[in-house]
C-alpha cells in the first residue's frame, strides 16, 4: 500500500527557513505526479508546488523565488525547501502523489510567527 510520511514542520520566525520531507513507500517513485499543498485554518487547500511526469515544476505565485521543490529518487523522498518565510505561510502542509489515485501525507504544521 502506498504511504507518504512527512516531517520537518515546526515553529519559525519570519525570514527563517524550513525544509519539509516526504518519504514515499509502497510503489515506484519516479515518473509520478507529485506536489506540495497547504491549508490554513478556515481556508481552502491550495497547491504550493507541483511537478509533472516530465519533471517540470510549477509554483504558486506567492512562493515563487522563496520555495524550492526537489526530489531524491534514490531515497524515494520529496522535499520542499522554504526560505524567507512569512506569517501568511502558516498552514498545514501536505505532500501528494498520484498512483492511479490520490495519496496524501499526514500533514505537518508550519507556523511562522515572532
């Protein structure tokens, strides 16, 4: 069974950095649609970054230049490097993969506050 396990969230001050990790097991890792999403309290879940099967990555406008989506095929792990964090980045972050259906990580809380 496909499982996605996230780590790396926490509390950080504005301007700080965090790196989220998502380890994928139970299926092949390469050539899959993968992405990072986030949901703030009382708001809809939104896409943060998404990579297609050709390796092309798309970022939402609010994080361009600050966040970087990468993956390590040998470790079957995807990452979201978040720099210059702002309070509006506060949300629960979810990793995502498509394996003939939608699979989600358990979510990790990112709080940006002074």
